[in-house]
DNA sequence: TTCACCATGTAAGTTGTTACATGATTCC
DNA sequence: GGAATCATGTAACAACTTACATGGTGAA
C-alpha cells in the first residue's frame, strides 16, 4: 500500500502524468521508495478505478496522448488516513548484514570488495541526501517549492522541517553504514594475517 | 536468491529440518532475513531438486516424519559463490522515512504515535542484537558454538569476529533510528504550538 | 486427555523484477 | 534526418504475504 501512498504524496504536490511520476521515482523519491514504470502505470489505472485519482487526458501534437492524474477527495482522504494510521513495518531482509555474518567464508579479496562497494553504495546515497538537504536550505527544491506555493503561510515551516528531518535520517543511516563498513575493513586487516596463515 | 543463501548458511552450521530452520528464521536470523514457513518448505524442495541440499528422511514414532536437510557439495559451492560474488542491493522501500517526509499531513497526536512506535520498534531490534552480542561474548550462542565445533582452531577467531561485526552494525543502525526519532519528537514539540495556532 | 510443540505443507493473492514493445514529439 | 526524451503500456516470472489445512508426539 505504500506505493500508493507515495504516488498520492507526489500527486498532492501537483497533477502529474505517469511519466513525470516515474521520473520522480527514479530520482530523489526513488531513493526512499523505488518503483519502476511497469509498476506505476498499472497502479495509476487501479487507483483510477478506485477513484483515488482521475485522469485529465491531454492531446499532444497530432496523435500523442498524455494522461495527467489529479488526486480526488477520496484520494486525499486515503492519503491522510494512511498518514494517521499505524505504520506497518516490513520484515527486514538485509543481504549485506546477512553476508557480513558469514564473511569468514569469503576470500580476503572478496571481503574487501564487499565492504568497499558497501561504502560506495552508501556514499552515493549520502551524497543524494546531502544534496537534497542543501537544495531545501537554499529554497531551490522544485517539488517542495511547488508544494509550498499551495500551502498556507503558517504551515510552511512545518512542511520544510519534516522534509529536512526525513532526509537527515536517511543521511544519518548512510553515515552509519559507511562507518560500519570502515570498521569492517579495519577488522579484516587485523584478521588478515591469521587467515593467510591458516591457508599454509 | 538471498533466502537460499540464508538457508544454506544455516544448514552449513549443521543438518536441520524445515521446522528447525523455520524456528531460526523466527528468531535471530529472522531479524536480518525474514522468511515464513510457507516460503521455507517450498524453497527446500526446490533446492533439493537442484541438488543444493539432500533430505535425510527420519521416522518419528509410528507415523511421524521428518526431513533433515544436508548441504551437498553443489550447495556448498553455491554458497561460497554467493559469498564471493558482488552483492545485489535491493532498492530501498522505506515507509517510515517516506512518511516522515510528509508528517505535516498527520495530526500532532499521530506524529508522536508514529515516532514513539518507531522508537519502540527499533528498541526491540536493538535489544535483540545486544543480546546476541552478549551471548557471543559469553560463548553461549548455540548456533555459533555448533559451527565452531566443526571449525579449524585458527579460523575460530575470524568466525566469531565477523558474526559480532554483523550484529554490531545492526545495533548501530537501530541506535541511529532511535536517535533520529527522538530528534523528531523534539522537532514536533518545537513546531507543535504553531501547528495548533494554525488550527484556530 | 489435553496442551504445547513438532512437522509439513497448499492456495490465493499481492507486490516487485526484468524484459519486451511501440510510437510520437521536439530540438539540433 | 537522427537522437534524446516524452509517453504508455504488456508479459512472464520471482518473491513475498496471509490464510488455510492437517496430523503426530511427548509430557503433565
């Protein structure tokens, strides 16, 4: 149900086509909740059937078509309902930590490769979130500005603060992962000589 | 494919029935990689067909049955292969941070409830991992001891160290989530009066 | 004898992945 | 005229969830 909530959250910023949504899901939002186009288009059609959104059909050129989706009252209600309901935590499936627990099975090279690519992965995430935070602070976030334009003056501070808060949490997580992997590299180097010794 | 790797990792510790595996997946391992019984039994049958494991059929009482699974050479090879291959990161789907980004939509009560239950959730995880670490340090982990019993002397330190390392990372993550949610509570209290004012 | 635990699954549905498929528009 | 981008999907498959379904064993 969270894909649906993510779509509603985006459409609440302003009406958008499936294509525009898809671009959002491949950028910043996609780093919190990923969704490929093959999931977005069918989901929009389902939401249309359930009247959470409605499509404004636009003609492009001579034969082109564009369906711009708007949130309906029912959709707004569903989103607010989700926001106020208890959150369902999905069970963890964390392949990196699963692997870490059995790292003695991997070759010393593979251990370093694993930890280094873990760092690279989370560095990418960290950069993404730090950029987002900088963009918010500079009042240059297109999506947020679009939302603020239709937000009452007294609610703007809150809207900005929570967005920043969310991104800070994601950045903190990325930093924790990087720290952890760096400690892992030190550990593997400490263990290294013994591992080699045992191969003799 | 990680479910398969997790099963192989457990069976490498020692032969086990589906039921025993299932118990592991509902305890400590299940906090890294969750799997319900309805996924484990069919997966074991598939792995049996692919000859990654074989089942030793044991009779219990007069009519009871028990299939104890052992890792085959092919299974061992598959596990080591997975351990040495680059890890595939699954795309993030983080409903808590998704929600956090739009918290201005929730009622002040719902915000606190969300953040408090986030803390409770991660406190539970943290406790789980700290217990595991304490158990390892006291040489009282049944699964780890079972594994160490069939491990060469010089590899034991590594085996213990990586297990501890994995759990430390999970504990660190839990702490980061708790910290973040606590900052969120402070933030919501700071914003609180204004939010109320805007309702007048 | 009854209750907790051992033991093994199936079935239906949802969600997510990967690959395929097509065509229009706009800008250079 | 060609490339990037706009635009919308389908199909097959894999993974995961939730609920259902059944029966044996062992100890109090």
